[in-house]
């Protein structure tokens, strides 16, 4: 890969991580503390448990990203699916710390770093493979958070995607931006920009 392609890939990956984090936080902001800890059934994970798991994964995968295995020896993954004395505030503090660990690891990456190999559970990954693995993993769980928040809010839910019944209007909005020569918004940010324009 050329340096320009790597830089574009890295820039888009960082934007995607930031946008998925923001999407989850916008969803969580709509739920009460009781809903934050509520599971749909005894086999389901609550938003709180998902937050704890993502935070644990973030810390493990991105601490010393280039120099140590992404599955840290001190990680107790199974306990990420158990709630002890955690509060919403303490879990959100772990969430922030985990995401900051990711950004501290990924933002300084240089083109030459992409020739390196990192390990996750002893298995070698290229830098792109490691980033993609985590990007898809977090998107999966953030989809769960969004689903739960939307379920709890029901008709009071404030959409985080293209509003139902307004796809044509949204496409027109994007086309008009392009015709004006404006910078295209990242795909995960565009719905929020569309909503802000119409409110």
C-alpha cells in the first residue's frame, strides 16, 4: 500500500471509531439509570454489561498495541459480563478510559507501522487486520446498545440514523451538498447533520 492509501485508511478508521463511540453515547443518553442496567431476559446483556465488556476489550487490545499481545494476561474477560458494585458513573469512566487508550494507540501510527505484525491471543495480525477486527467488534456491540436504547424509548426514541420515511429527502440533502462543492460528511455523521439542518 502507498503512504497516501494508508493515511486515508487510518484517517477513516479513526473517524469511524469516534463516530461509533458517539452513536453509543447518544443512544445511552436517552435511557434512564434503571434502563441502563435492565436486561431483556436472564440470558441477555444489559447496556451496562456491554459497556463494561467494550471497556475491558479496549484496554486489553490497545494498551501497548504494537508491542504486546492484544489479549493481556491480566484481563478477566468473563468478569466483564458480571456486574458487581458498579454504578453507571463508574462504568462510563471505564468506557472513557478504554476509548482514550484506543485513540492514544491509533492516532500516532505512521505509514511504516503498517508493515508490522501484532498478536491477538497469539495469532498474528497485520495492523489493518487488527484495526478492522476491533472496528467490526465494537460496531456489533454498539448496535446492541442502540437496539436496547431504542426498545426502551419506543416512540420517544430520537433516531440516530436516516429517519423513517425520509430517505429521498436525505439523498437530496447529500446531492445538494455535493452540488455546492461542500465536503461530504462521514457516513455515520451525515444523519445527525441532516437532522440538525431540519430542526
